[in-house]
C-alpha cells in the first residue's frame, strides 16, 4: 500500500460509516411506516408487529457494525494524525491534514495555503514521498 492509499483509508471508512447510518435511517423509517392492521386479518398474513420484529434485529446488527467501523475510523484517524504531526515540514503537515483529515478539495487547499493549484499538486507529491520515508512500512509508488 502506498502513502496515498494509506491516507485515503480515512475517507473510505468515513463513507462506509455514513452509508450504514443511511441504511439504519431507512430501516427506522420503514419501521415507523408499519401501521396497525385490524384483528380480522387472516392467519397466514404477517402482522405489522411481525414485520417490526423482523426489522429491529437488522437495525441492531447494523448499529453494532457501525460502532465497530467508527472505532476503526477513530483509531486510524488518531494514528494518521500522530504520523502527520510527527513530520518536521509545516507545509507538508498542513497539506496532508487539509487533504486527508479534513477532506478539503485541491482548490480549497490552494486558497487556504496561499499557493497556486499547480504548486499544491507539486507540494502534495513531495509530501507523500516525505511521509512515506518517515512512516515505516508505507511505499510511495
């Protein structure tokens, strides 16, 4: 795994968590829409309570997955934050933080750092090489 792939894990994990949160919201919305059916229903038909009982364990399982994913995200975010903070080049630290921890666009980074769009890309390439040299086990290709 190269430095860029390593750092991009944060955004990927963040998207995974958000996607699962959206799924939970959808399941909760579905559960709230289940209405009461009069008692004169046939025996073979499932009742709203049956449907609710089917949905609730799915919500609980998904919430447990989300909690595990959030734990992983927080662990990785803290680890990467420490690794970036350990660099002794302030421009590299700021650029990597803005891009990989704050999810800023290249345009936003250029404005915030006061550099041209092109220079931010040059600086980014150098920052990745420097980061991979300082952090063991990360290839910079």
